[in-house]
C-alpha cells in the first residue's frame, strides 16, 4: 500500500484523502493537511514512484486510482478526495471507476484532458545534479538553479531528495518513460455524479473554458472556482485562500 501520513483521528465525517501531483509528496501538503484535520482525519499519500512509496514498473492512471482505492478501503471504504495536477487525474479516474468510494471530489488546477506541454525539463534538471557533491539541500538547489531559475521550484524538488543517501526519492527514469501517460487522460465510459469542484489558479491555463463540455460529461455536478493571483501551484501560492475554498466545498450541502 502507498505510504501515508495521517493527520487527526477518525470522526463522524469521512476522511479527506490528499493526492499530490508530479514530483510531489505527502510532506508537501503537511501544513494544509494539518490545518484541515481540525474537522476530520486527513490522509496524505505518497503516490507510487514518489516519496516513501514503492517504485513500480508502470505509472498509469488506472494503476494510481487502484492505489488510492486500496488506501480508502483501509480507512473505512469511503472518503472525500482532493487531488492536485497528476494527483487530480488519479482522483478523477478513481471517482469514475469506483464512485461508491468517493464522497466529494476536489480537483486542484487540472482537467480530464491530454496536455501538450512536457515536464521532461525538470526530470533532466534533477538527473543532472551531481549528488556526490551534495551535502545539504542548498547544494542541490545551487545546481538546479542552472536550469530551474525559480527558487520555489528548486525548494519543491529538493524536498524529494534524500541528502544522507544521496538519492532522489523520485523514480525519475520510470517517470520519464511514462511521461506520455502522465500528460494524457484515459478513455473512460463512467461518470461521477457526486459533488465536484474544479478549483483553479486564475493565472493558470490548465482548466480552459473549452474543457468544460468534456468535464460536465464526466462530472455533471461539477462547479468551477478560481483563486485570484494564483497559478498552477495554487495551494502553495495562496494557501489560506485554497484552504478556505476546500473547507467551503466540504461543508456545502449536497
């Protein structure tokens, strides 16, 4: 089963499962998860090939959805699910294929479409780091800065670096090989009728208006909201506004 970090204890409300995006981990969501755990248990996962979870031979969305189903099954069989980017796609596939396991669904800056951009530049940047010269995270950040000038991204990537063991906690070779699957979205006949929020950064173009017809076909109860001043990493850029939107969605009547 996926590695999990639990916040809070089980209560009357279903747990909230948080699913990180590409190159992320459960630890990235620690502050938001802890804050949201005041009303329910929050379960943050390391997806396969990330963090402390196992490295595998595949990285498809049906596989990732099955991983999430296993976690939910171990915590009562039903959960509200929040997924960002790649994690949002995994959450969507779970809801479409196992709708009985999902109460509310919150998708952070992602749509059920195939994207044209690639994330290979970041894989290459991390591969290029000479780990033998890394004694602390700032050493890796200094090397990453040659190709990744954004300090926020440098800090984000180095959270997945095991400095002591001088290794990435990301299965970079496998993620590179499976990148076409990560950027795509599988053809699925199912639909999810439960409450669904597509929460986007106002400065991001990941959830375009022309995607709404496709979204509403799969998620007919979908609502849409944007966080002003935020881009794709909306939960990191505007954490309090993001938290407020998530709380409002979880508290809304069905």
